[in-house]
C-alpha cells in the first residue's frame, strides 16, 4: 500500500471514526507527519503536512500496531512463552502479592511501590540504560509527559498513577538504537509495542522490557479541571503540587494550591469517572497489560485494603522477571507471597468482568461495525448481564452529557463522594453473583479475523 492509502485507512478506521486509543505512536513513529493534540475526547493525532512516500514505512508500522484497530490477543499470546494460560489475566508464569520493603519507596508508590523498585534496580544493575516513564512536569503538575531517564532521583520520585489519557508512545522517536530501555505503560500501549517488537524485531529490540500497568478505567483531561472549578480554583496556575494517590494505600488525591490543600479519598473521587471516562477503556478487553513481560496492579482484597499498608498484585509473564523477583527477594528488597490464579482473578473480578465481558457487550450494543473487533468470541452471556451493561452505559451517557456535568457541578462534593462510595459497595454487592457466575459460565473461542490474517502474512 502507498503512504496515502495507508493514511486514508488509518483515518477512516481509527482517527475519524473516534477509535483512537491515544497511544501516541502516530507522533512517535513518524517524522513530523502527526502531532498528538489534546481534545475534549483525549489526545488525538493531528496531521501536520501531506503524507509522502518517505512516510510509507512508518505508516505501515503504525497501521500494524495501532491498538484502535484492535489487538488480536489470542493470536499474540501464543507468541509469548509464558507457562500458564489465562483468558482473564493473560498468560503468566507466577503471581504474587508484593510490596517494596524500603518504606520510602513503598509509601511513594501507587500500591506497593513495586514498579519504582524494579526500575531503580534495573538501572542500578545496568540491565537497561534508561527507563521510559510518564512523569509530572514539576513546574506545572497538571501536565504529564513521557520522559527517558536513568536518574535515580527522578525514578524514585516518579508520579503515582495518573488517571488521564496520555500519549506516552510519542516519545519513541527519541530512542537510540544502541541503548537498552524499559518501558512502563498502559495495556494498549504495551500491546502496540509488543506488536512492533514481534514484527520489527531489529528496530525495537532496544526496548528490552515491557512493564505493564493494570488499567480499568481512565479519564479525559477535563476531569481534574472540573474538580478544581467545582472547588473554586479557576486559575490552574495556582496548582503547586498534585498527587493522585497520596498517603497510605489506597491513598487520596491531594492538590496543593498557593492558598489551600485539597485531599479527597481515592474512592470518593471515583465520581469523576462516569463524567470523563475515556472511550478506549470501554472498548478494550485488556485489564492487566496481557502482552507485557510483567504486570502490576493494586491488590484489591478487603483484608489487605483494611491494613492500609500498600500491596501490589504482580504477574510475572517471563523467565527474566521470575528471576529478577527472586533476586530482589534474596536481597531483601521486596516482600512477596505467591498466590493462585483464582485468588488473583478474585481480586479484580468486577473489573475483569467489566473488561472481558463488558467490552464485548458494549461493542455489540453500540452496534457500530467500525469499533474494534477482537480475535475471540464469547459464549454464555446471560440476559441479566446484558441488562447490567445497559444500565452502566446509560449512567455513563447521562453523567458525561453537558446537563449531567452541570448537575454534578452543583451537587456538594462530600455528598457526591459519599454517594459514590456507597453506590460502589451496593452495586458490587448486588451485581457480584451475576458477574461472578457470569465469569464462570462464559466461554471464549478464538476466531481468525482480518487482524490475525494480516499478521500471519508477515
Ligand atoms: C489509568 C490507570 C488505571 C488503573 N487502573 C487500575 C485498576 O483498575 N486496577 C488496578 O489494580 N490497578 C490499576 N492501575 C494501576 C495502579 O494504580 C498502580 O499503578 C499499580 O498498582 C502499580 O503500583 P506501584 O506502586 O507498583 O507503582 P509506582 O511505583 O507508583 O509506579 C507507578 C508507575 O506508573 C507510571 N504511570 C503512572 N500513570 C501512568 C499513565 N497514565 N500511563 C503510563 N504510565 C503511568 C509511572 O510513570 C510509574 O512508573 C491503574 C493505573 C493507571 C495509570
Ligand atoms: S491509537 Fe495510537 S496508533 Fe492508533 S491512531 Fe491513535 S495514536 Fe495513532
């Protein structure tokens, strides 16, 4: 295909039809063809000039790896040599509950501080030259940007989870051929880079390791601004410090302005999710970065949550990271407890259902054939489960409408937080049996769709 043809296809299948997953590859892989621009629907690639033949190879790679075109998970999983199979959390070798032992690392972490611990050790042991991470702009904490660094100080103080769509992969253009990198990214970004690593081995072998985050829901950039305006902060340059998960696990959103400090519990600010939820997280079935080398999420067990200490669920999918974790253990840098597959799935049963079953129903309910289609079919979805999904979609549509946002703006903060925390518990309680039973009954079958055929040809 010629450059212009590929560009037209990318535009019609993904960008113009609202299926961009905001990964940033469009900017990261081309030479000044695209720039990721923030819009009310997240960062979207904007064309800066006409495509020419010099762009052809870059566009081919983007078209192949673009997560907005869907990721053929079943097919790609077979190319990764993890020992155990799982449709729910992706194939894996070992599952752990883990925390960094060094208090100063753990307390800064979003959950157990495991990611910053691994990054610090990868750099100190010279396993990689640099890490690629998302970090806050120190001068303007509302801005996040990808950085390439080997600074121990920067890694130690890297931002906690940023619940905003950020085009991390735009930084890929800055990588050097002869250096080794470790990338920390969200599921769809990990999947895109995995495709590049599998099909353009030589060019992307410098991205040595992929550390994937769990990612259930994410929000467009307006969420924080909405919160600040609601709380009387109209000048955004007044923000001096911002932490998404401040203090003991699960942490609070802390915003410091020159005059005031806002502290809102994690489960309280969840009320922002339906108002600003990003479309890509409604459509992807990947919660746990299934194509990573190692994935990290919160260990959401009621017992652990009460302890407040900060625990991560860690999925090692590669022999390298099995050994790496063992070495950290031997050096008394990490505390770990091996857990079973059922236990790990149980920690995120609701979100796994939201992704694996929910995204599938949502794609069908929205009934738009432009939406991504994954390379598996689901069997055994009950009518009750479809009904629940319809309610979720109605809530999201109402809350994210202009009227919905106005109503949320008028309602008192403490009331909203309280209602959302309670609704979360009640909703989880009532939908638990339908969802858990549903997860047990649901069956997956792989299908060979266009995406698989395309990859098979390479
Ligand atoms: C948008 C989002 C949604 C999430 N949803 C869930 C969920 O549903 N369930 C769950 O169990 N866990 C979820 N997580 C993961 C969880 O919040 C923690 O990041 C994870 O447990 C790792 O904790 P840690 O203490 O080891 O990480 P830390 O040591 O605190 O390291 C955090 C790392 O994450 C990177 N990072 C932060 N935000 C982003 C971002 N937006 N994009 C790319 N990199 C980023 C930082 O650069 C840093 O390297 C989510 C994270 C994000 C960013
Ligand atoms: S998902 Fe990534 S590759 Fe696809 S259009 Fe968006 S930025 Fe480009």
